[in-house]
């Protein structure tokens, strides 16, 4: 699968408020960092640097379970990969 590993039974369906991208992730939380426009902060800072903040702009739309995980993964990846859609 494109977004989550094969055999994943539960995943979160997210939409980023900054870039508008929708994606699946194995993490399930109300908000996570967008893998496309967000960056995990580099916590190795010097004495004069400010403490970085993690921008959690991706909001959980719904939790997807069972065989729906594979269906969502294929549908979301079609636009990016131009994948095979004959299963529909």
C-alpha cells in the first residue's frame, strides 16, 4: 500500500489545514504533523536558539478500520501514483 503498511487494520484519515492534502497514517491522534508541508522540529538547539514548535496542522477526519483501510489507501494514492484502479 502507499500510505500505510500492508495488513494495517486501523488508520487515521487526515486533512492538512495548511496545504489541504488528505492522507492516511498509522498514528491515530486528533492532530499530527503533515508529512507534506510540516516538519518535525530539530530539538538539537544551541544556547541562543529558540525552542522549535511542532506544527500539527493535519486534523483527524475519521478513523478507518478493516478492509476500508486498503480501499482508502488505493483511492488516495490514485492521484499521486496514477495507480491501477481496476479493483473498483
